[in-house]
């Protein structure tokens, strides 16, 4: 009855009532509903009439309800459809705002703007208002940050988007300038003209064998050396030229620009230092920040104290540099520390083992006996039973405890040994801080890594393999810690704490009293695990990055070559005698791999000079015992290390191709420089005979090329216009040039790109030579370069470079 | 300019629904870019007292992260003796302009309650915490009781 009344009331009610009831559901699309309602009520009416004879109320009521419910459901469907359209846009806004007039809240300024103020971004679906985006980009570019990512996620911006949003040509030019500079710094063959006011750079392919470069800027034409990047020094090695320059500087008593600059600005001389990789001057403010620096230009990470490129474990090992320290250790202190570690380690280990084993063998039965005794204290048991129980327990533990002790020692001692004699020397000596090699207790040599190195070459490789093998086979130990470590590697946190964490892990997994007591060795072994794992993990990471760079086709070849390279490295061939020398410098590893694949790389002539140089050396070495070469190279490298050359433990976790190429560039440079500085630096008497001959031949080899080949190249250039174009193409057409290079014979020297590097304030002009050939496409193609695809192409064309890199990085710690 | 607007808006929003671990959230009367608040951690030994914290927003906020500072002394591995704190989400490298201050404060509270031993600012405290928890708690409790600010009811 009541329902009927309701329906009747509804019928009698005006449309307004209906409308009001509709609006109570708060839906805009009310327009449909009333019509339906009218229909349904009409039908209700009709039904009612039909069913008048039957129990009207019920039927009508039922129909009424049904119709009302159907209206309701229709309205609900309408509601849902509206909301679904609202939620399909993922601005995180409410449906109401969308309807009110398409106003969206910007996540940066927290203000509402109309939808057209939110530019479309290609790389992600996040939207911010154009003013905020513009300001964000402005700030990022002015701080010379070129890996600009979305303010809400980590997706990098497409340069086209940046250009559209910025709508500021000057700033865009700056951005492109920084990008270009970053890319060039990453290019291993890029050399800046050393003339005082010249900002031009030269990308020199395969110029190591014929190192005379000429600046392409009109009016400059400075000739300079590919290896040392200084003014061209004919008939002199780079080192000799450097010494001469230093002498003349001293004679002139003119202070170097850096000192005068620092004095003018009031900063102390040791507050301004050049980046070890790109030589950009960096000031460190004394505001309590730590010594882990990241160069803003090239992104290389280094330690402020020792000015060497570091990995995060630099502060873990006893290299003398701490996070907040002000002074690095003197060489003496470093060597003492390292010697102490190496010598003291077996003593310490023996002591611990000697104490732990009897302690465990005696202690466990005693402990068990006591425990049983205590347990039976309170109980009211006969003495016999108690004694039986105690005797039983003690017997069992007497049997068990030696087993436990043996297992503990059997696990712990090899781990500690492997760390001390495998990983510590690698990490320490690779960081270039010492001249000590792992004598494996047979004798530690300082600065002369001669016979010892070679003699223990075999054993060292064995240790290396065991350490790496152990690392590989014991993934459970320290895996969690490594994960955490590598996670926090990006942050410049303290590393001492990782030692603590690692120590905990070790004590848990090994569960030995022996290890627990040895804090030093514990920490050492902790970082040993870390080092091992870091090595492995590093490899994996780099591989990943390589794959991402080089695309699908590249991966297969990279993988296979790398596998064979690494296995070759681990095998006991003569080339592997170089491996212990890797502790001196990463460049050794580079050499190994190049040598092992000379045939393959012959046609990838990118680092052709290196191939030839090293191949030549290895050949002469093989004839007269390959080891002297190794020795000399090791010595050289230790020299170089001591003279403060950088070590290339690049931060591999960073995204981007730049990083990898940068490390390779340095390794290349170092390797080649070392080759050229053979004769002057060598000291070991026994090898003096062999080395200078090789060195001389090599440097003369260089000078020969410098005279002849360049001429030949020039002449060929003048004749073959096609060639010339390819060679003088701008940066953007790098892939094309690469192709040329691949086809050429190894010894050809092709000076490919001449680019101007203007200072920031100036607007850069494209190279006139380049413009002839590419016109305005230069800029556009340059922009394309930045994009991952173009880079992939470029990298595809020199997979060997990336291979060397990868392998070399393999050994970085 | 947009820094002021955003900071003001965030302050209003936070004051409207203050998290349970915060009290007395105010900005300086003449500078809205500096906030003061009272932090009430829930974990021992810090749950015995409260700590004054100040938040300083830079002029180009939100494109630069705010700086956090403890004005009350606290015995914590991630807080320097000077009161400076290093929170990962407000570090220069990790800062995202879309991060809200509410998230920052949440992260701060979490860090105080659960020290981050991965990057301590006070190495000796971190080592003590890992090696000898009891001693750490005792020292921390003593320190908190002597330097902490009394908790409001």
C-alpha cells in the first residue's frame, strides 16, 4: 500500500520532483533519466490499469519498485561511466575538478591550472605545469646537469621535449653544449687543443701510433701530441717533453695559473685540484663534506685526498684515505700498513687457529657437561643418572667438537688467506697507492715487481681463481650485505659501517669463535667478500649496460668474446702472467684481452695502435721471454701509479654510456703513455737491456708514423674528396666515420672530427668545415646523438672498445 | 615566489592533519621557509622525550631539497652532533621536486625510530649499535633523558 502510494505520489508529482530526486544522486547527466522515468511511470500506469482487478497494490507496487530500481540501476551505470572516464586520466585528480573545467593540480606548485598548461612529455605520463617545468629545466641546465629526468620519476627527458618546454634558445644552446662536452669527454679519442685560448677538440681515431694532431680551428693550427695532450714534441718522449716544460717553468719563475688563481680567490692551494679524468678544476669547500667527490663535468668519482678515481671500497681498505680525513697517508705509512697486513696476516691467522682449536675441543665438552649438570641441579634425580647423563654428554661433545673445530678452521682460514693474499693486494695495488705485490709470503717487493711477480704469477692466478671461485660458490655469504652495499654505493655514506654489517654477517654464517675474536681480519675478510662480490657484480652490471648500449646484435658477440676472454684470463697461459700485474694497474687487463684477440680486432681498428703496440711487444717478449715485457710494463705502471696517474675504478652503477667510455679512454691513454715512457723510467738493472730496445723501437715507430703516415693521410685526403668528407664530418655523423675506420687498415690515422668547444657564455658556432658538408643538419643530428638510439649505433660500430672496457672493468674494485 | 606558495600550502595541509609523531608545527613568524616542530619518536630509547626539529626550505624549493636540523641534542647514528641530518630522500642526488614535506617528515620519523646503519654520520655510534646494542641503548637513554625536551601529554 505504501509503495503504491509512493508511486502514485510520484505520478502526481511534477517533473521537478523527479529532477530533484535525480539531483540528489548528484549526477550531471540527468537529462536521460527523466525521459526514462516518464516512460517507466507511464508503463507503470498502464500496468496498473491492467491489474486493477488483481491485487493492484502488489503488482503495481512490484512494478513500481522494479521500475524505480531499474531507473536507479540505469543511473548507477551512468554514474560509473562518468567516473570511469575520470579515472582513466592518471593525474591523481578528483573527478569533480575534471568536470568543473579540466583543472589539474600541478604536483610541483600544488596549484590548479587548466589542462592546456600541462605540456605533453614523451617519456612518461607524469604532468606538471609548464611554468614549473620551465623553472626546473632552467635550474638543472644552469647547474650543467644534462641527465635531466622527469621531476616525478627517473625517466630522462627527450631533448625535443626540453626544447619545446624551454622555448629559450640560449638555454637550449647551453644544454646542448654541456651534452656535447659530456659526450666528448666520454669519447676515448677526444683530445682538446692545448693552446691557451682555443676551445676546439679533436677526435682522433687510431692516432696512437701517429700521435701528431693538428687543431682544426682556423687561426689556431696548433700541433699537439695525442698521448700527453701537450704541444707537439718531435723527437722526444712525452715524459721528456714534460720535464723540459717543468724546468722551463721553474726557470721562468712564473707561477702556474692554478696557484695564482687560487691565491687571488683567497682559497688555499689545496682547495683547488683538477679532476683526475677530465682535468677540470674543482674547488672543495671546507664545509665538513666528505672526501668522496663527483666531478660535475665528466662525472668521475674520486677521493679528494689521494686524487685517484675510486670505487666505494677505497675507504674500506687501509689505503690511508678516510671519509673526513684531511691528509692522505704518506707513502711510507701506506706501505708499512700494507706490509704489516700481508706479513702479519698469517701470524694472526695461525695464532687464532692455534688458540681456537684447542679451546673448542676442550671448551665444548666442558660447556656441555656444565649445562647438563645445571639442568640436573634442580631435579631430584639419583646421582648415578646425573653422572651418566653428564658422561654421555661429554663423550658426545668430545667426538663432535673436533669436527666442529676442523670445519671452522677449514672454512675460516682459507677465507682469510684468500682475502689477505688475493683481494687486499689487488685492491690496494690497483688503487695505485703502492708498489707492493702479493709475494704470497715468499717475499714482498717494493716498487720492483720483477721476478717475484713472474715467479708467483702462477700461484697468484691460482689464488685469484680460488678467490673468485670462492666468491662465486659462496653466494650466500655476504650476498645480502653486498646487495645492501651496492645499494648504498650510490650514496656517499660511511663505509666503516659496512664493515660492521659485514662482520655481523660473517659471524652469523661462519659461526666461529675464532673469527669472532679477530676484528681486523674479520673486517678484512668482510671486505674481501665484498671485493669478490663487487667484482662479480660489477661485471654483471657492466654487461647489462653494455647490452643496453649496443643493442641486440652486439650482445651475442660481446658475450662470447667476453667469456673467452675471461676464461683465457683465468687460464694459465703465458699471457696470464700479466694478471698479477693487474694489481699494478688496470691497463694490464686491457692489454691481455687485446693480445688474446688480435685477429678479431684487427679490422676494428679503433685502438689499432694499441693492438699493434702490444702485439709487437708481446712478440718481442715471446722471443726473449715474454716475462721481461711483463715486468717492465708492470714496473712502468707502478711508476705511473706512483706518479699519480689515475686508476680507473669507474663507478659502474651510473647510467649512461659516458662512464664506460671514460674509463676506457683513461686506460687507453695510460697504456699508451706508459708505452712511450718506457726508456726514461726503467730502473731494474737486469731488464735494462731488453726494455730500452723495445721502448726505442716503439717510440721510433711512433715518430716514423708521425712523419710519414700523416703525410699519406693528408695526401689521400686531398685526392679523395669522399674520404675527406668522411674524415672531417662533425660529431653527429660519427657512425659514418666509424664505418670508414672499420674498413681501413690499422695503421691509418684518421683525424675525424674537429669540434669547437666554446666556453659556456659564448654561443657555439658549428664548425665551418662541418657545415659545408652537413649544413644545418649538424645541429639536429647532434641532438639525435644524445638520444639513446644514436648512441647505440655509434657504440655498435666499435664493440671492441666496449669489450675492452668490460673486461678491464672486470678487474676493477 | 612559487616556493613560498607551495611551502605555505604544505604547512596548512600538515597543520590541518598533523601526523601523530609531530607536535607544535609552526613556521617562523617572519619567514615561512623555516619551520619548527616537535618530534615524538615511538621507539626506545627516544620515546622517553621529544626533540625539536627545524626544517629549512631553500628559495628555489621545490627544485632544491629542504634541510633538516635537530635543535635538540640527540644520541643517534644518523644525526651529527651539530644536529645536521642526512636523509636519503632529501639528498641532492635523490631529491625529486614532487616529494611532499609530509613524506619527508615520515621518512625522518622512520629513520629516527630505525637508524640507518648503511650511511651513518656518526660512525662510532653505528659501530656500537651493531656490536653492543645494550650499551648503545643505555648511553642513548642517558643522553635522551638529560638533553631531551619533555613530552607534552
